[in-house]
C-alpha cells in the first residue's frame, strides 16, 4: 500500500451465498450466517477513511489443498454442479460407524454422502457455496500476503467463516479454514501465533496445527461442555508430539463480560503469546461474544472490542485479522471497526 490506510479485503461471491434455514433441534430458523453480515461490515469500513477496501482474488483449489483433503473439495465441487434451488443438507453422519474396515462406500461425488465429511446440520451446501468459500479464503490469503509484504495490519472480510473446518470436514458454518490458510502461508518464514476470539472454539484451526510446534494456537471461548462445538476446546487439550504445549484453550461461562474477558486476556492469553515470541499474529475475529449476539452468550460491548484490540495491538506484532462469526447484523460492522481501531492504536 502506498498510503497508511488499513487494507481490508472482500470478495463479492458471498453475496450469492444464502444458506438454507438452520435446524435448531426443534425447528427451522432463518440461517444466522446470513448475507447481511458481510454487508454490515462492508458499510462500516466503507464509511471509514482509515480503511481501504480492496477486492481480493479468489483462492484457487490448489491453495485450498494446502490445508484440506481433496475429497472435501470434491464434496463442494459436487454441490456446485447442483441446480438452482437444490441443496445438500446431510441428515446422516456415518463417521466411525459406516462399514467394516476397508468397506467404506463414502463417495465425495454423491450429494447424499456428504455427511461423511460434515459434522453438523447447520452448514448446508448448494451451487453457490464453493465459490463463496474460495472468495472468502482469497480474502485471508490477500491479507496474509499484505502483512508478509510489510503491512502492520490487514483485515480479511471472510464470509463464510472458517475456524471450525478441519482438514477433512466442514461444519459450524465453515467450509475452508481461512485463518489456517493465512497461518500456513506465513509459516515457512516465521513463527506464527493464531489467536481465536470467536465465542466458539476454533476446533478446525486447532486440529490443523495440533502437532505443529511452529504455530501457536490460542483460543478463548465459552466452555465446550455447554457450547458448540461441544467436542473440542477443553483446557486439557494442549497439542501432541512436538506440538505439545503450542495449543492453549481458555474457557469461560455464559455471561462473561468485558471486564472478565480482559482479565482472562491479560492473565492467561497475552503472556503465553509473548512467551512464544511469534513473528506474526493471525487473529480469528468473531464478534459472537457481543452482548446482543443471538447465538453467543458472552456479554461484551462495542467499546470492549476497542480495548481488546488495543491490548492485542500492544504485542507489536504484524497482524492478519480474519473475520469469523458474529450474528448481530446491525452492530457487527461497528464492532469490527472498534476492534480494528484498537489494534491500530495499540500497535
Ligand atoms: C463461525 C461460527 O461462529 N460458527 C458457529 C456455529 C454455531 N452453530 C450452533 C449454533 C447453535 C445455536 N443454537 C441456539 C439458538 C439460539 N436462538
Ligand atoms: Zn462463533
């Protein structure tokens, strides 16, 4: 960049991606990961003269294959060939239950088999999903490239989000792990820390760097005994092998407010980030910690994001901010802007 505005990358393919209603267990509700989310952020950034909005190139399938299995991509490609109005909404999740060893018939080119690669009912596929996911991943790659080339801070307006997607499975409204892709791109030359501040545990990102001592993964989230994704994010999960000790999970309960959040950040998160001595930070930024969020049960206010941003910014690390969750559409843009302003002031 030739000016000192913050580069913020978006991709228009997400505007066609309108996930089908979500099954809550008792009823179908409008999907919370809706198209207006990105528009809210886009409008807030557009109105801010400290930010330069830039259209990213979509990620290529080869980019995606750096962190995901080919079968997963085949599942998405299969859905992208469906007719308008058709969707893939798995109701059968045979993982670990399917067949006698060596007899799996799981076929990624069959829409009815998609449950073999999926772990929840909230993450539908249709003809628009792959191109939205590649656009979203492209934003993360562009922001990572900007930071690699010397920007102190860059923002990726990723939609759909990514932190729940693992190497071989999708779920939690996530298809391609955008933050992991950014970290993977930066890793060869640097020690990378990933800090995940979405209210949900970033199980996908954790799993992708579980054994990797070069990438520190730290997440602060509602305790998974009571919150999605339920199966990962316990404080006892610390990594394995050479990666043992480069995963940290900090949990809190519903109702966690800004004061408590900042206390956890300062006492448990920032010291571990400093001790790792990273060269670069990838920040998985979810705003479903917001008090008015319809899904998350934390209680942060808009001004808390400014404070959280400042404290993270004080680490003085080049930072790639990757958009994750956050479902209070009306206030999502101002919350994102508050975090970015804090990061910049702190830096
Ligand atoms: C990226 C991200 O934030 N994914 C979150 C996926 C959460 N999916 C499960 C949500 C369950 C919500 N049920 C509560 C309904 C409240 N009305
Ligand atoms: Zn979330």
